[in-house]
C-alpha cells in the first residue's frame, strides 16, 4: 500500500474510532456518510475491538454495495434506526440508454462529494439513486439533465427498480489456489505478469491490498484486480487426477 492510501486509511479509522467513543460517552447513535465495501470491512475490524459496541450498515435495499454505518447504544434496537438517506427516482427516454457512469458523472458535476451518494441503479428509461438527505435535496432542486439528456426526478420511499447483480462465469484449471494463479485465469495473463500486478499494488483480496503472490485462496474470497474487474471464487473447487484444481470465478458485470 502506498503512503497516500495508508494515511487515508489511518484518517478513516480515526473517524470510526471517534464515532465509537462518542456513542459510548453520549449514549446517542452516530451515522457515517456512505462507505464503499473496503471501508465497510475496515470499519468492522475497528469496531470489533470495542466491547459492547453495537453497529450496523444500511444502504437502502438488500445487497447495496455502498452503505452508511450506524454505531448505536445498547438501549436501541437495530430496526428502530433511521438512516439519513433518501430515495430519488429518475425517468428519461428509453432510447437515450443512460448508464451508471453517466449518472455518477453528472452528480459529481454538481460538486457533490462521492460519500454523499450511495448506490445508483439504472434501468431502461428509469434509474434510482440513494443519497444523503442534504445531497438529495440539492439534486431535486438542481438536476434536470444527465449529460445532454433531459430527466425528471422525484422522491420515492424505496428503490422501485429490480436490483440484481449479474456475473460472467470464468471456468478453468489452475496449478494451485495461489492468488497469482487464480488472477492469471481471471485476466488471461502469464504468471510473471500477474506477479507484476501484485507487486504494483493492483490486486486486492477481500478489499485488502495483496503483498504476496503466494497467498492461498478459499471459496467465496473476493479478488479485485485494478483495470480488470472484481471476481468471486465459487464454492465448487474440484481437484483433478493430475493434482490441478478446476475452479469457477464469477466476475461482476
């Protein structure tokens, strides 16, 4: 991990610890802005060090990737928490075929911070955005176009689109379950080039940067290769008669 990212992680973890201490001292729930999957993992690791520290995540719907963290006192029940986000629903002409990137670019062009925006779900002629309360109000007042495409935006009480993660399957055999071997199958690169990816800090295992190409993987591990994508190692692993392993990778698409 480079020095810049290391300092960013230290700053982030300090904020999480401050949340935990504040809840313990003031006995009142604290909410973060939206966290990505790596930040959620780091937050869990930090909060698990506190005894009797209650926390949960919420992103607006089951399976949300970007979620807010709530640290709360023990007198509260998890289902009584009110995460400070709102749901926005966009409509546009189906022929315009807007994408997630189009929406994110336009939202960032409003000078909103990325951590104020949760998941963006795009369908045919419609889209939904989970946004923090202040950001949602600003979007409702100021967004009439996504790029050059006119859109209508309104507030709703849920994500009205069907959200389903899709995967492309990559099957093959590898000499071992070392991460460099599995990344080689995923990226179709030679072993030497996959080792270069690791040494360049471009490979993550379960959202943590990998420093060694010899780390062994297990089913349901998540491998992220910057520039190539994100993959899950499926449970079905079969050893062949020649001592190799037949595996299945599911690539997020």
